[in-house]
């Protein structure tokens, strides 16, 4: 029977880039708008054969690979959104290249493009014995006008998929359709061979299936085989899956011999005799890694100061991607932008009213000289920033590679424990299932994996809630406003003393705070709109309160189940509580205590304003005339009509 491969996996936004995946598979250099980097993965001796198939109502830009996957990453907002489904298929070597391509395109058109998906296809023929194709599929349908459609909708309070693309039955149908197409082509050409999408067990074949080697593992095995032949030694597999396949061959030979003796031996009983512990341990011991991967893992180990597994690699990567070094880079970038803005503003003011440049820390009589000094300072800072950014990106790239290696090893360990598991498990779930086995020696049932993994993730990798994120933004904006006031005061003092350098630095800090405030204010407004919608539904009336602290504390009351359902009553209750907290606070002495007291006073004042705002809104609603009735009176004045 001919070889059949049809493997699926999900490309997830939390740990992968759809643009990077498309660049690797197509062999093209693609620019990623998400991180501002161009994804390019070296030269291929045999360039991939690429195609894009799309439904008739899809927009024209889907045929641009770079834009397609950037648009996908933009429309999928959630940090852990599913970006694409990848299907890897083996192409039958019994067919010519042209026949393989046509078979694949026909299959993709009928099963994917005609069903509403965009299929990005890359055929790899690096090795003559191993022609295969990578098919990246969009997860979201298109509307008839060419805009993105929705993945899910709520039906009776429950979220349901709008397509059947995620159904297990659909995957089984795709596998069967691909096998049928191959068999039809074999029959058409008179080839006496067949493939099957079903397992050996379903086909009634008493045999353990071998595992397909990765390209790197296969190449390494071939090299070791040639070395053994040169030295006149018997060849022994060296990679984990090579050794496992050799063991599988031995099992199959014994099963065949036992069958001939009419002894019934089940595969499951035979597999139970193998030591899963030894098999799992051998995966990392015998992992085939190149020098770059080894160096990346060593770097992560040094930063973590511990043994590296998936969880450690992920933590180090996230620390780099979102931690102090990244914040420092962002701060330097913002500082540069603020410096440029101050210089530009001063230059434009000087063209109109030279005396006014004093507000930016420039002396009108020495403006050109000072301007040259500031530009030279800016260029020096830019050079230093570029060096730091290059160093950061190099380390981040190594951490990303180390994470990919750990994902690969975790996938291999998971497949040993769950050889028949579907492709629906996320990598985090696979990792925790493997760790459960390592900790307890027992295999966790598949149905319990998602809940167990969610619990472990909550314990080890807690993300701030929506309300916590909103509160942090609100507090940061309060601090930014205070900083702007402080720097404005310092600038005035510096100008009185004719200290232009100090005045310029204060102007730069004000500009930097303003830039941060602008960005954070936009994000905060979006969060406030969500809070207003939640509270409006709870109170059964339009909650148009603008004070963030009031919205947050009302939301907290609702979440705790302590709301009275009366908006004004809840606001007064919260205000009294805040006033009591203020009265209990000790007299502020340190700068931090003064800031905390000012913030609490700001919150209390905001709650008072919110009460007045809610009362005004209630009064407007109470005395508001119905404009519809007014129009009716004007229209029917002097006429009689049926009521």
C-alpha cells in the first residue's frame, strides 16, 4: 500500500507568526507589520512551488501573500487567537510533478476555496523521495462584500462556530477526499497501488504504524548510514524516531510471526510492555540540534539559571518580549521621539516668532548654535539606541528559537503519550499533560487535559484581568498628569533663572509624557466603553458616566454580587467608602504617600462628579419630551385620526 500523510496543526497568535510561517513555507521574504521585521529564512536549492486559491467573493488583496497574512494578524485581535490552520500532505511519488500539482490544486479548490477559505499552498520538492505540500488556510470566512466575516455568534447565550471547519467530521472528510483523489488518479493511470486515510487498526491490519521522520532527522540518519557503510559497520539508527521506527519494525516482525503461529496478540498489550518513562527521557537525550539551536538553548539556560523546558523557554521569551529590557527600549524610543518633536516645534516657532523659542529652552539669540548641539545630541542618542535595539533583537530571536525547539520536543513527548490524539490541543495543554505524566507516572485522560492545563496556567502564568488593566492605565494617567504639572512648574522656574538647558530637558519630559498620555488615553477610552456597556446592561439604563474610577468600582460591586441595582445609590455608597478611607489615611509625609493621598482625593472627587452626572442624566430622561409624539402633533394638527 502507498504512503499516505495528512497532518494538521493550528498556528496560534500567542506563540507564532502567520507571516513568518508563510515566509518559511513559500521561501519569500515577507514583512511583518506586527513586529516590524522582515521574515526571511535563507536560500532553498529547489524553490517552493506556490499558489493562492480563494473563494470568488474574496477581495483581490488575498492574492498578495504578504498582505494576506498581515491582514489576518490584524483582524484576529485576541493575544491567543487562531491565525491559520496548516495541513501538510505527502504527494504520491508514483505521479509526475505536474500530476501531483494538479491533483493538489483540484483538492484544495473543492475542499477549501469553494468552501470559503483562502488556501496558501507551497509544494516542497527538496528531496525527490519526499515531495510534500504545506497548505495554510484562513480561519475566518469572508462576507459577500469582501470584508472579513465573524467566526462565531451567540445562540441562546452560547457561542457557536459559523462554519464547520473546526469539526472533527470535517477533518475526516478532508482526509478521505484526499485519499480518494489519489486512488482515482492511480486507477486512471493503471497504477496497481492504493492509499487509505484510515489507521491500520480500522483497516484490520495487525501492524504498528511507523513514524514519519522530520527532514533534519532523515538527513542525519542518511549521513550516519553512509558513514557506517564506509567504515564497514552495521548501521544503527541514531535519532529518537529512527530508533523508535526500528523498534516498531521489530514489533511488526514478531506480530507477523505470532500471527503465523495463530497466537492472538493485541497491539495495545504489546505497547504496555514498553517503558514510557524511558521513551520520554530519550527524546531530549537524543534530540538532534544544530549549533544555532544549542547556542540559543544555552543563552536561555543562562538567563533562567535553570534547566530549560517549554515553560522556562516561554517565560524567558515573554520576559524579553514584554519585560524590563523591552520597556527600556520603548522608553528610549519614546525619548527620541519626544526630543525630535521638541526640536521640530522650536524650529517652526523660531521661523514665526523667534522670541517664543524660550518656552522650549532655547535662547533666541543663540538659537542656531543650540539647535546644532541638540541635533548632534539626537544623532548620538539614535546611534546608541540602534546598537541597543540590534543587541536586543538578536537575543530575542535566540529566545524565540529556543522556544520553538522546546515546542518541538514537547510535541514529540506528547505524541508518545497520546499517539491517537487529535490536533485540537494547544501546546500549553500538551506541555502540562506531559508534565503530569512526569510528576505522577500516570497518563492524564484526554478529556481532562484542557481543564488541568487551564488550572496550571492560572497558577503559574496569571494574566491581569480586564478591570486590573483598566485600573493600571487610569492610575498611570493620573501619575502622568501630575508629572506634566511638575515638569511645567520646573520649566517656569528654570526660565526665570535663565537656565535654558534645564528648561529644554523639562520640555522634552513634558513632550514624552504627552506622547504616552495620548496613546494610553485612547486605550482607556476603549476599555471605558466596554465597562459602560456592561453596567448599562446590569442597571437596565444608559450608564454614560465618564469617570473611570466610578466605572471600575461599580463594576467591582457587580462582580461581587453586592450591587443594589440602583445606580445613584451604589455611587453614593462607594463615595462614602472612599471618604472613610481618606479619613483613615495617616498624614502623608513621603512623596509616595503624598501621591497616594492625592490619588485617593482625586478618586473621591471623581465619584462625586459621577453622582451628579448620573442624576443629571436621570433628570434629562425624566423630563425629556418624546420627539416622535411632537412630530405627530405637527403632522395631524387640526385633523382627526383614529387612536
